């Protein structure tokens, strides 16, 4: 699917001979980065439906089983800044290829694992590979597609491929687990990774050469460990509560490390994250909006799936299929938004998307146990999907535009990190709020009605987050809206 989108969007431009953007192989480069993004997002969710089979085969405890998911997400979110900076220093071609190799080998180890500890370790390393790949894909887009219009189209295709990965996770994971074995959830990455490594080595020859600068080791350690500690603590909020030592301890340690990281970055000659980048208002506002957008994405995909299952009684597969129209809507709109961005600019698309968010989430918050799918879920989720299609590729483009080419990797790492950390925090906050609401509503109502009231609060809160995104978009510099 990614190859067809890329071919359609770039074949015409390749005949124009625009310098630095369109040439005979640009469609293949775009297909490569889209396929990498697809794999990264797919592996965030594909394992979920396989977890019961994994537990039975490898003898996981409930606590240990959660780390099959959390091990990947923790290293993915925690190491992306380092992965982005490494792409700047060593070149996006090298880092993308290395990330694919790490991802593929760890997938092979995970697929062949005979012990629970081996599978968790493989997932942790797989997250490292994903953290190397994700910012490198954005660096490739920013360095290969220099024309604003072509770059916007590339971001649209890249965002759509992530949407396909998110949608395919439950369906593909269920098909492999049922028809073959849970091991193929991991093993399928090996042949795909081999093909993508070959394409990266042969087609990214025009990418910018590596820089001869030393890595900011102290900044890398404090920044990476700080982010990982914060994400680790946030991951445990829903299960243990805000006051738990398992939550408070890691978050406080993470905050101290991140403060130390900021101090280090002002002192070293070649910082991992040059703080001067945040003097670019487009990068600063783009990342702020991506942080908020993480909460929107969690409210839409995660909590809507739970609403379908826990309130309307859908099975896991039915819930996945119930979200398919919205996923398709997102991909279609994202493709068109990439063409509208050069014409209308960042702010109008963000404001329009936020309006769709507010309308969709408020509509969705009115749904309850007696609601029908078509009127109470399909309609509002289609509105929300339009908002996501308008905003996500626009935010990624806005948060990476205007940065010097030598910082394309770290800027991509910042954008990906903002989105992932925003999602982690959004999940913790929304899940905690929903749980408190359910507890308050438990007396005098049925269990299903109490649960529905919790999800209703989540959706109203998401509408408020959308208003926040709209307000931040007013700070986007005028030149980004020309």
C-alpha cells in the first residue's frame, strides 16, 4: 500500500526534475520510509492479541506479560532523541539501516524465544531498533524532499502508513496467532527487514554524509535515562495510582535527570539537543501540539476500542473492525491534507482539525449502553478521523520545518518523542480520570452504565485537549501559514 501511494504521488513530480526532491527513485525512497514507519507502529500493537498464547507457551506471570508490551514502548520512547542525534552525526542512511538490522535480529530472537526472559529482552532491543528507525525516516524525508509541496506529500504518505500499521496490528496479529503461531508475529519482520535493508543500502546513496562530531555522551545518558524513567513511572499510574512509590520515584528521578540534561546541553560544544532549535517558533509550537495530540490519539483509538468492547459488548475482532472506517477515513484525509498544507498553511488545517475533534468527541461522549454503533460511534469517530488526518501530518511537517539539514535527525526525534510521551501521559491521565468516575458512579447504577460514564469523561476531556491544540496553533509563526 505504501509503495502505491508513493508511486502515485511522486511519479508526476519525478518528470519535472525539481532539484533535491523529485528524481527517478524518490518514489522508492518514500516507500522505504513508509514501510519502516508501518513496521514501527505495527509492532506497538500486533502482539496484544497474541499475549494469551505467549503466556501459555512461555509461562509468563501477569506482571511479566505486561513487559512484552511495555519493554518495547519504554525503549522506543526513551531512546528516540538519541536515535535522532545519531542520525545527524552518522547519517540517516547508516542509522536507518542499523535500526532495521537491530529490529530484524531482535524479532528473530523473539520469534524463537524459549523462555519468558528472552522474549522480554528481545522486545526491549526491538524498541531500540524502532527508536533508531523512526527519527531516521523523518530525517530522510527532510533531506531528500526539499521542495515544500513534495515534502508535505511525503509527510502525508508517512502519516498514512503509520495509520495502516495501527489498524493492521490487531487484525494481522490475530490472523497469525490463530492460523500459524504467535511466533510469526515477530518472525514476519525478518524477511521484510531484509528487503528494506537492501533498499536502504542501494537507494539512499544521495543522503547527506555523516558529520565528524563527537556524541554528547553525558547529554545522551541524562536525556535518555530521564525520559525512560518518566515514561516508566507514567506507565504504572493506571494500575498503582499517582501516590505509589513505583510511580512517584521514577518520575522524580526522571525529572531530576531531565533538569540535569538541560544544564548539560547549555554547557557542551556539541549538545545532543541544541536548545537553540526551540528558538524556531515552528519547531517549539509543533512539538507542544504533538505532546497534546498524543492524548487525542489515545482517546480515539485506545478508549474507543474499550468502549466498543466493555459497553457495547463487541469482541476484540469486532472492535477492530468497528474502528476500520475511521482508520480508512484518516488515511484518505491525510493524503489530501498533505496537498492542502502548502496552499492553506499550518494554522487553518490545525484549527479545522481541532473543530472536528471537539464535535466528534462531544458527540461520542453522549453514547451509552443502549446506543447503536452506527449513530453513536461510527459517526463521531469518522469526524475525529478527519481531524486526525488534517492535523497529524501537518504537525509533523510543522515541527520539523525550518531546521537546518544537519539537525534533521534530532528534530525528527523530538517530534516522535513528543507524540509518544504525550500518548503515555495522556493514557495515564485519562485512565485515572475514567477510573475515578467509574468509582463515583458505581452506586445506584449498573456496572456497564458506570463504565460508560468513565469513557464519557475521557471523551469530554479529549475535546478539551483539542481546544488546547487550537490555542497553541495561534502561536504558529505567520510564515508557516502563508
